[in-house]
């Protein structure tokens, strides 16, 4: 809520008066220089001359003062009027920026200033404001899509549970255990989806403390944790890790590694499937890559798989644990929260390679 303020003098008027003051002071100094350095060489008393009247200092001062006063008045008027016009011209970009800001407060994010002319401080400000609006509009649109998708995804398990409960009321006692099993599975999916949404919101908000984390340890822990599930499906998992130290939230970065390996397992159900996990550092960048076999993916589709609730049309899924469509979306949010880059590349012979690049941690102070 804006702070209440009393009405004050406009910036344009203050600039105009400032310009006028500068002009008047400059004129006064010029007249003072003329008076001091010219008239002081004229004698103060009467001057005798055989050729007629010669004005002395007093005569010149009496003739000079009214003309100087008139000049000062003209300078004052010119300063105020000229300053008012110049201030209006200089402040016109600020008026456009202010109008755009007021439209934003009213909920309009589509308006842009697009200030013409060569680059200067005001145009840099306008361009920065337009860039901010571009990011804000994209963020709001993404949040709206996310909210709509989340509502749709949550509605399905909740409606299913409601239907199962309605059936349970009219079901013979012998069939209740089977219904409870199905109800438990649907409820578990709803819980997974809710926890994923909370984790995504936490990553987007960047509400976490930062410390040194080695991505190789996070990757090894994720592989060790998920290896039994991969082996149960006949998927071979290989890891070749090297130190990759970054600064971030340990819980989120471990979740990032877990989501990458888990996503590779969920979408890799071939009898001879393979997953390869790598970490390392190069050129000030720490990276974690997970490459997996699987169904062929179009290159243009691969770059969209990190969208919330996005599932590749040609990708296989784990029927026992189909996921909620937020695995790579959470990874992307965690990467962006750590000022990193997420790269998704479709493998020519099928499958996907996901690479996370984060800034390396600075060397510890001795």
C-alpha cells in the first residue's frame, strides 16, 4: 500500500526554478564583473574637461543600474519559462514510465513503454522497466498455467477417492480390502503430488540457506537409493562421478539428483535399459548429467519436458509408479534457484540426456 503523502511542489516546477536561479546568478555575476572591473577605473569625483561633459563613476552607475535591473528581470523570465519547457521535455519519459507503472498496479502487464531515441539514463530505466514487465508477465502466465494444471491433476485423485468411497458404502464386506488397496494407492498419488507442489514452491521462492555441496555425493546417494528399483526392472545403472562442488541447499540438490535418476527409471522400462550418471567440473561450472535409454523423443519435444505436468507422448511409464509430471519441473526450478542451466537433449537412438550446470563454489578461505 503506498505511503500517504501531503501534496508538494512538482519536480517540473522545482527544476524550472532551479534553471531560473542558475541563469539569474550567472547574469548577476556577469553584471558584477562589469561593475567591479570596469567602473572602478572611472574616477569617482567630477572630471574637468575642456571639450564638454565627461561622466564620472556615479553618472555611469546611475545609468547602468536601471539597465542591469531590466536585464535581470528579463533573465528571470527567460530562466523560468525556458526552465519550465526544458524540464517538461526532460521529464516526459518519466511521465510515460509513471503511466506504465500505474497501469501495472491496475493489473495490466501487457503495456510497454518502448521509449524511442538514443540510449541515456532515462531510456535505460525505461528498457529495464520493460524487461521487468516481460519477466513478470511470463512468470504470471506460467503461474496461471501451473495453478490450472495443478487443480486438474489434484481433481483426478480426489474424484477417484470420492468414487471409491461411494462404492465402498454399497460393497459387500469381502470386497472392502481390494477397495482399500486402490484407495491407498490413489491417496499416495495425491500425497506425492502435494509434496511435489510444495517442493516446487520452495525452490521457486529461493527460501533456503546455502552451503557447500558436492554434486558427486548427491548423485552417488541417489543411485544407491534407487538402484534396487532399477535392478528389479532390469535397468543397468552406471556412475562415473568426479568432484563437483557448488553452493546451495543440500536438501534441494539431493532432491535434484534423486529426481533425475528417478525420472530416468520411470521412463526407461526396456528389458535392456541403461542409465549413466556423470558429475564433474570444467571452466568454473559444475555439472551433473543423467543419460538413459528409452523411447525416441523428437528434439523439439525434449526441450518441453521440464514444463509442469508435461509427459512425453512417446515415453514409456512405470505403471506401478507413474509419477505426477513434476520431476523435471522441480529439477528446473531448483536449477534456476541456484543460478544454473538445465539442458535436455534427445538421444538419436532413443532416450534422453539431462544435464545440470551450476556455478562452482569459490575456494574455501584458508
